């Protein structure tokens, strides 16, 4: 049984490029969402000097809860509360960003619709890039190592079975040949 050669995404160059892409996307998404949430901070009647607290209060916990959930999941602990908080805040941020653009552009034009949906996408990208970064930084779990070990064992057993099958077929052929020889030898001496 020949092992099939495959290219792997687990090389340093690909790993670094993915990390750079994830970080750049996270920064861009955070900055876009930040602007929308600063604007929404005015709706909450925050003083000008405190407007930065609105995005800090909503978007930063998305990152915190997502990474916290990843840590708990990698330890095999319950992470549903972290996920619920992260997804809930992502929804709050997405709606706030959507409404920020709607309040300025409305939904009567293509620009207003596209801008609103793209602004709403920003916090979703914050969540997804945080998940991606956490997954890239996380060590493989023991379950993954066990799966790889089990796969190697299955491959070894499969190869051993194939060899045994080949040996069995060869033994059967030898038995058939010996029986023919015995039958022929027995007739000659009778």
C-alpha cells in the first residue's frame, strides 16, 4: 500500500501568510466597526471624550470571549457561555453598524443597502478572524493526536493484513502444488 503524497498547508510560509491575512482583516474590520460604534455612542448621549468607550465595550469583548471560549474548548471544558456572549455581542455590533449607515444613507439606494450590509459585516469578521487566529495558535488537541495515532495504527494493520493475504494466497498455491505432486507421486508408485 503506497502512501499518497500530499501538499500541506502546515509549512512556515503558508502559516505566516495566513496569520498576516487574519491580522490585517481583523484590524480593518475592527477599525470599520469602531467608526460605526463611535457614531452610535452619540445616540447613547455619551460625551465626546467618552465615545471611544462604546466600541471598546462591544467589540473588544467579542475578541475576549472568542479567545476565552477557544481556550476552554481546547481544555475540554464547557465553552457555551463564552460562545453565546461572543455571538451575542457580534449581533449587537452588527446591528449597530448596520443602523449607523442606514441613519445616514437610508435604504433607498444601492449605496445605502451595500454600505449598511458591509458595515454590519465588520464585527462578524472580527469574530471570525479571532476564531481563525485562535485556531492557528492553538496546539493540536490530544484527540487530534489520538486520531493521528489511530490512523497510523489502522494503516499499519491494513498493510499487515495485505501482506498476510498475499502470504495466505501463496501458501494455498503451494498446498495445491504439493497435492498435485502427491497425487502424481502416489500414482507412479501404485
